[in-house]
C-alpha cells in the first residue's frame, strides 16, 4: 500500500474532491473542545489543512512518504510516517481523532479503530459514503471470510474488497453515538474527467496493460467521448464514536 499511494501522490488531489465546507463544519462541531486532533491516513492533507485553519492542532499520520511530502508542501508541519495498525503514539495522546476516506482500503478495520481508541481521549469521527442501490448495500454488508493479505510493502489490504463494507461492518458492530447526514448531491463530470480519475486511482491494476497501449486506449476513449457527461449521487454521513467504545472492539 505504501508504494501504491507513493505512486499516486502527484495526481491524488487532482482526482479527488476537496473537503467541502459542510464536511469541515460537521467535523469541527463533532470535535469541539478538542485542542489536539490526530488525522489517521492524512494523505495530502485534504482535511487536515481545513481543520488546522479553524483552530485545531492537527497531527497527520500516513504510511506514504510521498503523500506526507505533498501535505508538507501545503504548509502542514505536524506529520508522522506510520501505519494505522500500529500508531506511533502513546496512549491518550490526542483529544480527538479523525479517519476520513481511509477505512475502505484497510483489511483489518477492527485493529485500526482500536488503535484510534487507544491514542484518543474524546471523540473519533469518520465520513461514510452511503451505498446508493440495494445491490451495493447488500454487497457492503456481506462478510468477507478471507483474512488480510499482505502487499509487497507488508501493509495488509483486504482481498475481494467491496466498497463500503468496512464502514457498514463498523457501524453495525459499534453503533456510533452520532450519525448525521452531511451531504446529498448529484455531481456532474465530463466523461473524459471521469475516466481520468478512474485511471489515476488504479495505477497498479493498469500495469497489466503495456503503457503505450494503455495511453492509446485512453486517447481513443477521450476522442469518442466528446462532450458527454456522467452523473453520480454522493450521499455521506458523519459518524462519531467515543474513544473508549472503540477500545472494546474485538
């Protein structure tokens, strides 16, 4: 996973939406009273930056060196290289914590959330994408029986992963003390931009196709797509847990 995110660091912000004012405000309200906040999987600082701007002392932890370089270029200074399974902080080091758009890529969410509970005194928050059709929701709720597999960098990732699955399992096993709908909107993208984002998010999968052939394929897709547009509905909930509740996860 380290290598994968190192590879996509340069394109990461261009292929993800910036934190919205509504997301930032909801996180701010949920962490009110917390001076120090840990951002687990800080990435390029998409959320750490705005939260720092509204008064929080945010420390970001990430497994990717290149992502941390990008975050530092944005002016963030409290950055630590470390993975979410073994957070390099003492017990109850932070008043609050957030883990945003990270849970869906980890294999063992229980260990990750226990670790967040260990290093946090107060609330821990995340933003959950809500499945938009019954089939997706059923897939998200279905347990995967295979255990974690290790990547080349020895960071465990989930095999046969289904988007939303970890978030749905967490919510069912440890009901949040607060669940708030913070986003429900239809986003329109050009077909060209949609394909560009998809390509940037799959750097390793795309390596099975020779680079020259892949570039030719993408150029052809862009050529025939013309001015076509695609729409997708994005629905998000902010979920909040007490740190002590997360430490009871088994």
